[in-house]
C-alpha cells in the first residue's frame, strides 16, 4: 500500500482518469459501430463529423494512437463513399 500522501493522491487521480478514458473510448466505439450500421448515405454523412471529432479527441489525449485515429477516419470515409 502507498506510504505517502502524494502516492495516495496519484492512485485516486489515475483511477478517475482511467474511468474517464474508458468511458470516452467505449462511447466512441459505439458511435463508430452506429455509423457503420447506417444504410443511408445522408444519415452517415450527418454522423461523420461528430464521430471524427470524437476520434480526434481520443488521439489528442493519447487514449488511442494518432495512426489508429487516421486509419479509423479513413476507413469510415471509405465506408460512406461506398454507400449509395
């Protein structure tokens, strides 16, 4: 167990950050799945900016790697382009 006040605070902080990161990552994955399940192009194009924004925020906070964010955005835009 931690012996210093600062170590106890670090444990509390890191747990709070872990839960926040987990929530944001999961909600982004859910939004991506929702976008991929969309059949109409117009609806997908409407969802796309918000999903890209969520992905960019994850990359900015180092929850996911920058390259993974780029790959996700690329695959989503390809998916939207393929819709009729």
